[in-house]
C-alpha cells in the first residue's frame, strides 16, 4: 500500500473495503464491479471469490494504468456503493492525459 486517505469518522470496515477493492482491481486488472458482474454470471467463479476474502465485487475499485500497464489500484469506500463508483470514476478520469 502506497497511500491511504481517510476522512474523519471513516469506519474500519470502509477502510478495509477500500483496500480489498484496490487489491482486486490491481491484481485482476478489472474494475471491482466488473469482477462482481462476472461472479454473478458464473457461480463456480463466485464461489472461488467467496473463498478468497481479499477479492471484492463491490463497486468502487479501479485499476490504475500507466502507459497501458496496470501499476496499482484505487479503492473507494464509505458511501453508498453508487457514490463510491462515481467518486472513483472521477478520480481515475483525472489521471488520464487530456
């Protein structure tokens, strides 16, 4: 982990959830919500995700790319999952060259 930004009052659960989303996205090279959608389509795969507590299929996780290579992950948690997704989309877009 390189950086954590935590809003005052953020729960441990949100902190851990954001970490899981970031790890999922960086290691599987997919946004975490896509991992969740894949799991819903393939129950056997979903069972393997459940067996690995680090994998998260919740919205809010994004792979960070640099020169077409995944170099890390971003995880947003603490709000409603749609808010996490929206904030993450904006953060990732801000990293893209204009």
